[in-house]
């Protein structure tokens, strides 16, 4: 069955229907990841977006839901060059097309993803629609011009606080994990590095977070425009005053920067994939990182008396990490908890634990 991808500029790509039936609209982006497509599909940071996989063959090991990074996919649509109909893997639970249908994800295959990626790189991220009909095309394009991703954090965060594991001899530090659309591997890494984790919703107040008597605060990844989260930023300002060790990842990095007075900006086409080079300005080392974001902190907006840029993207020199000098806090734009991607920067979790150990101001 034919299916169509309509871009905001009026360009139409014709392909074949995969996944669920229906029409979806979202922000078209691309990821250069060559493996781990299920992790891409289940990353809540993709809320409101239509993902283009630049790797040409997707689905070759089927679907393994136990490897997912969240309870369900949050993306709005899926674009591939070729969908493998019969995956080969001893852990396979279903075919990828079945997974898309089960979770009501509308997709399209047979698209020239190279041409589509070049369009996004040249013109910037743009809204798109996947549909079975070109009827009323002018109205569809008009709707695309008005679309904006909204409510990403609210729609992907947990709704209730949950203590994931208790304090014991091997998990000595209590960490409040703010869930802005958190990947599961963040909590797994915290537990691996000796933390007792309390996962809390995005709208948890500073007072509520402090009631758990945490040794540290973890700010998770998530989707959407960071500047939209005004109340979250206000609560982080209150937490900053308590000088608790704080570690931010991806959206958490951006929100922490906003709470310290910096500003963010939307990138032309973002950084999405498992091969983004990041340079540590302190050591001179370059790491290969996993990333998924469309916004970045503006380097010139960061007050030098508050913090300093620690990591930059080796390609476009955008901010990839900040060390704060006014508080025991640091943050990174990339994913040190990467699963299905490079693990070169996992050491940042050890740095966070050391910061809590040295700070020694737990409220218990």
C-alpha cells in the first residue's frame, strides 16, 4: 500500500506503508545511529517527532521490548529506507513491523532517506506528515506550517514518585532523579555506581525533592524546547541554593543552565546518533558520544562567575558540557549512559558519586 511523506515546504516522498494506519504530523529529524534502532524508538526525547533512520536497513534483529528505554515509544512517526520483514536474533520477541503496529506508530518505508537527510541538513528541521492520501494537500501543508511540539516533558514524565532501590551497604547515596522523559539506563547506571534512586515527576517541587534527604540530584534527558519549562526552572533555582551535588544530562543539562541564567537556542538540524565527537577542553581528549537533542546552551550566555564550558562538539563547536564553579554541579549534552552506543563517557557517573562523597552534606 502506498503511503506519502509530506514536508512543510511542499515536497512529497512516496513510499510503502509500515506500522499502524492513520495520519500523523510531527517534526522530521534524522538519526545517524547504525545500530540500536529499538533504543531510538523507545527514547522519550523523540516525543512529537518523526524519526528518519539514515542507516538503510532497519529491523534485521526484530523487536526486543525488554531492551526498550521506556514503557512505550513516544515518537510520532517512523521513516526507513528498507524494513527487514524477518529479523534474525535468538532474543527476538516479534518483528519490528508488529512492534510498530502494537504501539500505534505510523511509518513509511521505501523513502530515499539520503535525499531526505540532505534536505533537513540544508534547510533545517522541518515539520512533516505521514499519510495515506494526498487529498487536500494545500490544507495539509498549511497545518504543517502551524505545528509545534508542545507538552513533551509533561507527556513523558512519570506521574508518581517511586523509590527504585533502598539505601544499603552497596548503595550509600540517595539520588533524586527528576524524570523529564528519562531513559531507563540512567537509573540503571546510578544503581550500578552505588546510588539509591528515587524517581520523581517533572513537577516535583524543590521542597518535595528535599524531603527525601538526597545526597544528590540527577536531571534526566527529555524532549521539547527547554525554555518552555518555566516552573521546572524556578524549582531548580531553589535547589541550586541548597548546593547539593547535581548532574544534568541532555534536557537536564539545558534546564540546569537556564536555572543559572544562561540561554538556549534551537540548532539547525540537531545532533542525533551514536557517533558525535566531543572534546574535553580540560584534558584535550575527544570522546565519541551518543546524542539526541535539537537545542543547545549558548556559550556566550553563561556567566563566567557561574560556570565554564567543559565540553564542546568537535564538529560545530556548540556547548556539550558545563562545570559550575558556584555550586557542586556539572552537566553534559550527550548521553554518558548510552546503551547501544559508545560508553566512553560512563566515567561521569563515577564523577557524580565522588562529588557526593566529597560534598558530605546529606540531610539524613
